[in-house]
């Protein structure tokens, strides 16, 4: 009975690993396809939008930048965090498509690549754990059968 539970746990770890690796691939593809034909600009943090999160507050920066066509665009950052990440008035690198400047992104690692990296690490750990548990279960079953 214990070996069946361990075998099920191994299968669940393998499924978690595969799922997280697929998620990492999707997030990476999303980021790469967005940044394929983008323009760069330096934006300025002009304010924050407060978001109620239960008893806590989260803050999403509002960033203003000038596009290559001269249009002044204000967008919100991708992440809402528990603190104000940037000081108001600070410069922030931005990526945007010339035809859709309102869909701009903050051009920092944490905003574009942290999610895919975390998903990949969890996926690899899940796969490794699943393979190790499954291998140890098979060894123990082979010992008990002999």
C-alpha cells in the first residue's frame, strides 16, 4: 500500500514538473514574441495605483514615456507589489510596439523573465523528484520481490 502511494506521489511530481515546464515555455514564448519587434524608451514613474488585497494594499506603478512618434503614453506596470518599487520621478526602461504603445512593458528582468525562470525551476525540481521517488520505489519493489 505504501509503495502505491509513493508511486502516485511520483506520478504527481512528474505531472507537476511537465506542467510547470510547459508553463515556463509558454511564458518565455510570450515574452520573446512581445519583444521581437519593440521599441525602447525611458519612462518616468508618475504615480501609483493602490489595489486593496484583503487587509493589505498593493501598488502598481503608472509610468509615462514618449514614443518614437512623439506620443505621450501612460501605462501601468505589469506587477502590483506590496511596496512602491520605484520612487516617483525615477527612470524606468520600457519596451513597446510602435503600433500599440499602450501595451508597453517595463523592460526589467523581474517583470519579464522571473515568472518563466521560477516555473522552469519548479518544473525541473518536480521532474527530478518524481524520477527519484519512482526509482526508489522500483528498487524497493525489486528487493522485496527477490
